[in-house]
């Protein structure tokens, strides 16, 4: 986090070598995320993620809009017209290890890797709808992908306070559901769990709220919570310890304008 924010302070007086046009408003920061070690696990861990946003009336912001839902779903809006934005999406999925939960012992580790896909979003202020699909292409290459459909609204609750609420449903394909919620015959023999072959379909429901408070000029404190409820075969999986859980996040960001 300190490196990101130090860069934000030093970059405010330059145009970054012409890479980003002068006049572009950039927000950089970092956040800590508290979440289960794996989907459906009851033991929690803390991970970090960057905060990167671009805005401003200039050629750069109309050419590329970064729409980052999380580190596993970062949309790069190359097609922008009115409230519509679409383009490729990138991300990273962390690995899942046997010792992340007692029900995973004997199942083997699942390697993390890079995700690629695409997204589309339409804004009708203050609300929006967004859809994305990303699949893993490195590490555990047959780990599959997730389709996410999300709707939300960003509301200015006070002059320095913005509330961002959303609801979303995620769908896993056959490979994803088998990798993260299935138990093969060999895994059942090693772990003692019942063999389980989930089908592609609705995986989880998400409901979240984030507050962004500008406590000082250009500095913003971010805090949020997200409820996750596993659905259908994901909820019925023998590897799941908790069908419902909460993800928390807190972060700090700095806003600056290139060339000023």
C-alpha cells in the first residue's frame, strides 16, 4: 500500500512520460480484504488488492475505462459510447490448498492462475448493470470460468460520502464447479468424503455495500462488506463448511490529476 500511495504522490506533477494524457484524474490506492480461505470455508485470511481508477474529459478516458470489480475481474473498456462500456477482462485467481480447510484434506491442491475474458456494462446514473465472463488460462488450466451478472447503484449520501451498493449472481461452468465443489472417485477414496459431481449453473448470490469517505482533499477511506450465499450444487457440496459468509474490506486511496 505504501508503495502505491508514494507513487500517487510523485506522479501528480508529471504526465508519466506522455503515457497518460495531462488532465486525466487518477485514483491509486490499496485495500485489505478479509475473506474465507476458500469458497465455503470457515477459516478466514487477509489478502491485498490494488485500487486503480481513471476519469476525466480527455482522449484517454474515452479510449480506456478501467472497471475493476476485484483482482479477479478487471474490465478494460475499449468500446465506450454514452453509458455503455465493453472490452476484454483480466484477473488472477489465487490457489486453493488442501490445508485451507479440514474438508479439503485428500483432495489435492488447486493451482491459481491468470484469468481472461470479457465484460460489458451500462450506466444509467446512479444505477448500472454489468456482465462478465472470465476463465483460467494458466496454472490449473482446466479450472473453468465464472459468469457474473451484477446490478448496483452509486449514491452520493453526503458531500464527502459515496455509498456503492450491488447485488450479483455468479454462474460456474462444468469445469469450475467440478474443480472447486466436486469430489472425484479418487478424491473420495483419499478424503473419506462422498463422491460428488456438480453441474454447471448458479453458484452464488452476492449482496454488498461499500462506503467511500473523503476525509481530506484527494484522500479517501474505503470500507465495505459483502454477503455471499452459495446456491444449488455449490451449497450441497461435501467440501463446503459454511454456505453463507461475509467478505470485509478496508482501503485507502489518493486522487490526483496528471500534469498538475
